[in-house]
C-alpha cells in the first residue's frame, strides 16, 4: 500500500492579512507579512514532485467537516461567530486571528483533511498518511481561535473518527515547537485520548508545563515535555526513548496521530530549536515503529507549523521518505541543509545536555499516572 497525501489547492488560499512577523499592532512596528504564508506548504508539495515522490503517493481529497463534527470540540457560539465573520467580508475570530471572507469553509476543509487521512488509514486504503492542511489547528480552543488556528483540526477529526470507526483509544503526539494547547484542552479530562506535546519551554504563555497532566478521569493522560531553547536531535530522540514510546506503549491506542509542526527546524523564524532533516527522519522512524508495535501501524500526520520556506520542505521530504519507504532522487548530499551547513548542530546536539536531561526527568516522572 502507498502512503497517502491529503492536499487541496484551496488550503493555500487562506489569507492571514497584514502582520509584522507575529504582530498586528502597528503603532511602533512597520506592517508586513505573517510567517504563516502558503509558501512553506506549497513548496513541500513542489519539492515532493521535484524529488519524484509525489507520483508514488496516493492523493486523498478532503471534504469539509460538518458543523456537528466541529461541535464535538467547539462551542456552537464560536462556530456560529466564525461562520458569520467569514460570510460578512471577514474580521477577527480570536486573539490576532484574522478570518478572511470564506475562511470558515477553508478551516472546515483543513479539519476535514485530517479526518480524510484518518479514514483512509483505518479503511486500509493507504499504509499511513500525511494531511498537508492549512490553516493549522493545534492552538484553537473550544471557544476561540488562537495563533493562526481556527478549528482544532486533529481534535475534531479524532473525535469524529472515534465515533465512526468505534476506536477505543487514540494517542496524539505533537512535535510542533509550540505547545499544543488546543489539543490538550479538548481532551484534558478524557482518558481515552493520550495527548503528548514536546515543545520549546514557555513559548505559549501559561501553557505547556509538566504539571499540567490532565484532570478528573483524564488525570495522567496529558503529558507535556517542555525542552529548553537550543534543544536538538539528542534531546528529542531521548524524549522518545524515555517518555513518548513507553507512554504510548503502556496506553495501547488504536491509532497514533502526529501534530506535525516543522518549526523546531534550526532556521525557523518562530522558535529556537535545532532539528534538521535527519532529526525528523528519525522521529518519524521511531513513531512508525511505535505504531507498528501498538496499533497495526495506524499512523496519521497532520501538518501544523513550519515557517522557513526554504528549509521546511526538506524537513517534510525526510518524513515522506520514511513514511513511504521510498528514496527520492534528492540525496543527503543534495540537501542544502545537511552536511557542512549543519555540522555544528549535528555534532553538538546529538548528545543530551545536563539541562535537557533535567527537563526530561521531570516529564518522565509523570509517566507513573498512566495505567
Ligand atoms: Zn508551531
């Protein structure tokens, strides 16, 4: 079976409007553009084609999720507000979140793309799948959009798929550099979904702390793994070995979904982590092995952040090579972000520093809650 790719040109049409980097208050800052432009995503598709991989993937076309599916996660008031703003020439749908005219349908199509990828995997149409969706979703809360996210793509798709496919348990691994606050909120008291987020410490104000580990019946089923800025391959792979793999194995899900933000790449403008193509290749390999061991290989990745338009496609290429088992015509030597360019990163950050080890020990202590 082939690896599935969810893609729709309309994902590129969501326009976040005028910003200056992540700011949209122009009293003392010159207006400009947002890091979250279509470019880094469109270039992923283009590099897959250039590399000779695109034609070997199975294209999956998405459909919008219904309002009933959105309501599995979001308040009706919020859904209606977004629909009204979208129908009425656009406006703000949350803190700094510009909703263009027609944005409601595009956001519902992004959640629908994640759902389509899950359906294709569970229906055995593909071996695994990557939903290259936009706008992203993992910061959207129940009652508000946040940080470029309108609807919680993965949470909506997972809740809908659990009903339709009769899944008992799902594990969500968020490797975006920013904490997956919206996904955490959606399942915070739900023991049937294990949410894990590995992220740069304190990048989302007041969220993502180790101590935030779920509540009520869901206590223990939310694992935050904050890491200090400057963490690289060594810290991330150790987090997999010591926390993510044991937690998911113990939990025993029917499906693993990855919130695949690529903004922990070393040249990303919105974070300060030091991953590169080979880091994402190894994290994908670890996750595939984990899925093979616990849930018959049922694995879906849904795109989140990743804002350097030149580097991000090479990070994604490594993920797609690993998912599909195919080698592209672009070798490691051809990758401008490997070799001498990353020499200092690869050597210095293969090992775990003392500070990173202390961070991981605190997260590791929370494993005791999972039964
Ligand atoms: Zn991010």
